[in-house]
């Protein structure tokens, strides 16, 4: 518990002091990274802990963003808009997930892809409400009761706090008895069913919770970008966040966040030098799929284990234990 509190404090301090060392563009870019990190963690939850690989997860991100954009014309209260975005994303995730999780992994991937494209077409057709292919601007402004937050630094702190808060909520979730049961369903579904667990119900809980988290990320993105378009629910965006999770590392919470940061930085900096930055990203993706399956987070952890003080002593202790067959 003390270790978790220490990590929380350290992560919070880093996010709070970071703007002191960043340029205006750096603050703007880091804000986007925090939003994409929350989105990536939502997908990483169902991929790494429930075994559900989705190609339509951007649908919930887009639902959150469009909720703020559309309802914002009639309601200006930030709390109301965020709650509506979360609830609507969770509701759509629950209804769709109720049918989707009943199919096998390959068909689940394809049906989520079809769902995302269906929503994309719906947004495209409802031009009077959604703006269609042209998208629409976002009129409401972030305001939590102490004035409009228009300065990029203020928006940065909102997204930073959201990132830290979502990370620790997800951490509590995956380490709870419910989260451990969901992970057990992923690892051995038939055995969990024999023990009397309703596997589909637990997967549905994870899928719904994941949709809600993606929805709040989309809602904050609408405030940040002040514009929404159908591309937010397209399969390409879902594919990008899938790449973030795999490159960052599945089965961890920070892995998808690291992957999001890596992807956003590569996209913004490499695209200034070449239009073929997607080719570079594709090569990196293939590398992690074939060779580095643990992702960036596991590579960093493995490197730290090798260079940290006391590594040789720990390794020697493990060797002695394995040779003696004892456990200290």
C-alpha cells in the first residue's frame, strides 16, 4: 500500500512540474499524449486482462466526443457533459458488448470493426446533427466552477490529473477480486465456467468499463481539440490505438500509455521529415509483434533489471536457490 502511494505521489509530481520544462508546443503535445494514454489504457484493459481484441474501440471515444459537441449546444455545465459522455459510452458498450462477447476471438474482432464502421456511417449521414463529413466545432468550454479554462497550461493540468486518476482507478480495478476473476476468465475460461463463474458476464463488465473510460477520453479530447469529425470513430483510429497497446506492452497498465506517447511523438516529429512516417511505424509494429512481444514497457523493465544495483547479487541468489531447490 505504501509503495502504491509512493508511485502515485511520484507520478503526480512529475506531471505537475513537467510544464516548467516544456515549450508551448511541448505542453500542447503532452496534453494530447495524456488523452491518448487514457484511451489506450481503456483498450489495454480488455486486451491484456480480458483477452478481447477490438478494432472498433474508437466508437466509444467518438461517442464521448460527440456527446460533448452536440449536447454542448444546449448544456454548458462541464460536469453534466462529462457524466453524460461516460454514461452514454458505457450504455452503448454494454448493449453492444452483450451481443459481441458471445462470439469467438476472430469474429469478435470483425464484429467490433463492423460496429465502428456502422457508427462512422451513421455520423456521416446525420449531417444536421453531427456535421457529417465536415465535422463540427465544440462550443462549450471547460469549467469546473472556478472559471473558464482556456489557457493550454490549464487544459494540460486537467488532462494530467485525468491520466493519473484513470491509471489508479484501473489499477484498483485489475487488482480487485472482480479484476482478478476477469483475468482468470481470460487465462482459462473453461475452468472458470466449471467453477461456476459466468464468464460472459465478467467479460461484459470489463468491456462496459473500458467503453466508459474511452468515452471520458473522447469527451476531454473534444474540449481540447474544439472540433470533432467522423475520423474519431473510424477503423483507422481504432487501429492506431491497437498499435499503441501492442507497441507499449499488453498485460500492463502503463504499457499502453507508453505506447501512446511513443506513437504521438513519432507521428508529430517524423511527419515533419517524411510523409512516410506510417511506414516507419508499421516496421516498428511488426518488430514488436514478431520479436518484442512484451512491448516497450517490458524492454525498459528488463533493461532496468540488468543495470540496477544489486542485480548480480539477486541473480546469484536465484541461482543458488534453484540449485538447492529451497525457498527463502
